[in-house]
C-alpha cells in the first residue's frame, strides 16, 4: 500500500513493530495484556530463547524484546 500526501509525495507505509518474546513466565502478563487488547495483531512477534533474542535485538532484526 502506498499513501499519497497532499503535496503528491509518495509515502511508504509504516512498518509493524518487530517484537521478540521469551517463553519465561515473567513475560506472560505483558503479552497476555497485548493479546487481550488485540494489539498482537499489529506487531511482528517472534518467540525465541533470551540469548537468541539478544542477538536479534543487537543485529537490528527486532525493535524491542524481552531478554
């Protein structure tokens, strides 16, 4: 999808936030709240181990992550 501005400039669509999640119980309340509010439909979610999520975060593959 390409959005046009009033000055006829082409604007790229915004990218969905890239979020990493570990399977630890301490992360459950945050992601339960996101799921309950349907916010999970608007993010690119990946579940992985904390060490891999840290690597993805440092490499720029994720915007935010629980580590």
